[in-house]
C-alpha cells in the first residue's frame, strides 16, 4: 500500500470514527453519561432516551404493486431503482406481485445489512420479499436513524442478530427488534445531523483529492512502464 493509499484509508477511518462517536455520545463532551442498555454503544448522555427498535418502527409487508419500479438496496447509495445502479442485475419480468412495497423514508434490512448497515429508501418502488421493510413511527427521527443505522457501533449490533451460515446469513428482525437504540431529544438530533454533514463534507473533499491523486499516479506509472517497454525512454 502506498503512502497516499494509507492516508486515504486513515481519512475513511476518521470519518467512521467521528460519526460513531457523535451519533452515540452527542456533541457535548462534558455531559453526564449513563450506561446504555446495549453493550455495543457503551455510555450515552444521561438525558437521552433508549427505546426498543420494534417500538420505533412498524413493519411494512404490503405487496401486489407490480407497476412500481424495482428497487435495490445498496450499501453506498441506499435504496434506489435498479435502473440507477451501476452493477445492474438482470430482472426477470414476472412475479412482481410478490415483491414488497417500499415508500420514500422507509428503511430496508437487506441480506447484506449485517456488513454495511440498514439502508434508507430514497425512492418508492418494490423490493425483494426476503428483505424487511421498516417505517418510522415518528418521522422526526429519520435523519438521525439514517446515520445511526450506518454507524460502526450499530453494524456491530446487527452482527449479533445474524442467523444462518455463509451465503444463507440474514438478520433476524425478531431478535433485532428487542434491541435498544438511543433517542436524543429532537433538537440534539438536528444538531448532530448538521455537525456530521459538515464534517463529512470536509473529509469527503479531502478523500476526493487523494483519490484523484492516487489515480493520476497510477496512470503516470503505467505510462512510464509503457514508454520503457516501447523504447520511448532509454533505461541504462
């Protein structure tokens, strides 16, 4: 790994660490803390609530919407139409009545959520019946949940609710629903979301610069090798 690639890795780790810290501990380093009812979090601000996941969401099992666009749950872009996804999957045009209906603002537990977190739905459509579709009971928590559900502490929690082996692994929602998650006061949620958005924008800008530099250096290296092979550059 080159020095620039190492720096890129460190920036990504910094971003994840900052989100994990703020999403579970808030913005005031001097606030009184209490132990969370979930070991994956540790201590949380004493004035925050904790609530079981099953009391924060209702499960959407609605089907028979064959005319809706087919969605896919991606770890990098959330729940989006398959037509927008780079690694498009061929969809057989039958059985759409059996796919689950998803509305904007829902959260989707996919077969890979134990690796990358629960995905937010940015589009309305239909998705695999093997997935669990969750609708927030209170819309005011959605932006906070979007960050919490992609944070490393929460992904660690998801991994404790996995059943099956190898390719048959899946998250057991009955188990997950009994787990507690932190619920900051609404004004704190907004402040946390705004802080993380600002930090992420700055870190993402640095990441983009490094990625561009790494790509340039790789292309330059390949050009030098090609020039040497073709004799355009003499090597003593």
